[in-house]
């Protein structure tokens, strides 16, 4: 039976766990990661063990969720949506792994801010995706795939226009935050909110406008 979870996805999960192990070995137990700065003082701290557990936990939930989704989809529906869902899972896992690597670099005192780089890269990717969704034609490769149909061409067009604009706004916000550097905590919240909020917003658009 086909699955949305591949060996590569499991490999990324394993790498994230390995990064956590490296941090445990090289960063003292009582260390706290600075998540936000107020002037020159960190006013938001992440305890080491709690911070390290977040990315693997998120990845585990994503892998389990996509695995169950793949099991529930029919063979036909899976073949139509796998080209979208598979890279979506890969992207989500990579964002979590990048944040985990960012913690390692912070813990060893590196000036290489992977949180800002990840947010900037995600902003660039979402900007491209915004254009693809906005310009997508009905039944095109880049169109949205939902469990429910969108009856009219007009509704399909409006759903994609609105979703594309929303995606572009999230990309602009992430780019702004990556440039201004409010701290890893704000960047992580923004990335998670954008990645969760955009699919939900697209689904809401399809439900509200599918009969327009």
C-alpha cells in the first residue's frame, strides 16, 4: 500500500534526534536558549531539554498524521494529491530540523543564525508558491486539492486568488521578521502559524466560496 511517509522523511526525523543528542552532549544541562531580546537582555528563555524535545515531537505528530491521512485516502485520491502532500511533509520536517540545528548552533556559541535563514528561505518559498497558486488554472498541476469539490470556475478562481494573496502576505511577514530579527521565539511562532494557518485558510475559502 502506498504511503505519504517515506524513508527519507524518517531519515530527517532521525537527523533531528541526532542533533538533539549532540546538544545534550555539548551543551550544559542548565543552559537556557535566549528566544527574545529586550535591548541587550534576554527576556524569554527556553530550557535546554524542553526546547530540544519540541522539534522531534512536532515531527512525530506530522509523520503520524500524514501516515494516517495516506491510509484514509483512496488509491485514486492519493495518486492525485501525493505530488502535493509529499513535498509538504518534507518541507514541514525540514523546518523543524532546521530549528533544531539552530538550537545547536546557539548552544555552542555560533553567530550563524539559522532561525533567520530558515525564516527567510521559507518566505522565499512561500512567495513563489503564492504566485503559483494565484496564477493556477483550473485542474492545473499547481491547483489546490481539497476533499470536497469546487463546483464553478468562478469559485475556483476566487479561492486561488484569495489563497495566493494570503500566502504572499505570510511570505512578506516572514521576510520582514527575518530581516528585523525579533528573536528565535517570534520567528518560530510566525513560521508555525503560517504553515498551519495557510492550509486552514485555503480550506475555509473553498467552503465559503465553492458555490459562488
